[in-house]
C-alpha cells in the first residue's frame, strides 16, 4: 500500500524569511524522517510529498497514492489546515486525520467553543474582539486570558496573556492584533490544573491514550503553557500521567467533544480547571504534532507505554478502518496509478 506524506517543512519557510514563531507548527526534517521510516517499518510504502503546492503539481502530473498521511498545517487563513484535505477530497484520495470541516472549525477557537456549548460541554466564558474599539464591549470579569483566535503551538501566548485590568487587556490585544493580524479570543482565566488528553481512533472506535497533566517549573513564564515554555519544555515544564477522578472527568469530556465534532484518527484535547476544580475544555487539536520526542501527543503516548510506531499505526489503521480498506498486514504493496497524459492533466486542471 502506497502512502503519501503531506507536510509543511519548517526549513523551507525559514529560508523564505518567515521567523521561528511563524513556522512553529511546521515539521522538522526529523519528524518527516521519523514518519517516513515508521510507515515503511509498518509495511507500507511511504512517499514524502511536501506542502500544498507540491501536492497539486504531483497530482496534475498524474501521481496517486492509496492513502495520504496528512500533517500539513498551511500558512494563511482560517482554513489553512483544511487546504490539503480539500484538494485530496476533490481528487477522491483518502487521507488520515480530520476532514476540512473539522479542521477549519477547530482552528478558530471561538467557533469551536460555540459548538462545544451546543454539545453541552463546559468551556470558559469568552468574547472575540476584532479591533481595539471592540474592547469596550467586553464585560467579562477579570482576570482574563487573551490569545490569537486561530493559532496553535501556543503561538501568541506569553505571561502577558493573563490580564487583570482594562489597561493590560488593551495593551495585550494591541500587541496581538499587530503581530498576528487576526481577532483575539478573550476568555475567563482558569487558575486550576491543566491537562492534555490524547485520543486515537474515530467515533465509537476511539480510545484514550492517556491524560497528561502539565506543571510549570518555577523558572517558567507563570500562569500559561506559553510558546516559550513549550519551546523549552525540557527545563520549564514537567509532565505527569494522571488517573484521578478529575483526570477521568477530563477524559470523558474530551471523548464527548471528539465524537461530537467528528474528529478522526488521532489528536489531543486541552482542558483546564477553574478555582473549584471543575473541568472546562479549552482547545481541540485534531492535527497533532508528531515529532517523536518533542510533540505533546508523543510525550503523552510514551509516558503511557505506547511507542511512536504504535501511535502512527493506530492513526493509519483508524483511517483504513473507517475507509474499509485492508491493512498493511494483509495487502501487498501496490503500484502507482498510471501517470496521466498531457491531455488528461489539462482536463484535471
């Protein structure tokens, strides 16, 4: 079985002039090598492809794959994570992880929270501001937490994200508007325990990998699992697998959200407790980072006794199961689809 691999390689964008934070969600060469070798070891024929434009060019040349393992994040717009799945859908090529609807929804944190409320899943009270003039309409009580409405990897989250006054809120939002050119999500600040829940599978077949609690070291930026804390987690963050009553509640809530939104194959869900220990859902990550050492889902899986190879295998086999495709253990490696002629390629274009 031939599996294509779509991704945004960080080094490519750094060479184009984008900075470290702008490219934080993109993949390193280590991740691409790890995914390629793991897929091959699992019995598949892995074919590295690259980002959206490379994918489009190869499709128009007539290349095809039985499945695409997609971790491409995209660069622009609220639909950036959905761009590769949309293209693959148009060519009727199946892929791992969630579909364009889920990826567009979950990237926009405020829209996600509205759907979570409809599902009856607790999430902190919030407001969305698009300009500094909108701040006058925010009536939430302090302290609050402000972050970009559509970023991942804790981009835009710093110690200044927690605000206690109107002046601090205005200053933080002004900086976020200038830096990220998108609306700002303002939430009730939850001071309690913080968890991330790992999930593999789809629908009724999904299962919890584990619940990992996040602890900030004394030297870390306070009150937030910030971009800097995450980037230097070896010295600033401690992780612990937890199974107590609150952790179990977090897992139940994560599963309800995963199924309710239609997420697929694998990912993470972030939750936090209020001052009374009540759990609320913060964010959904249906396109997880998969660096074998540094990514939260892989750290969690390792702590729970699930190897990197097993994690990737679960993701792929979840996709094959929902597609009703045979697994690598029972299918011979297939050959590529015939390359399209120039006239066929023109018709596709």
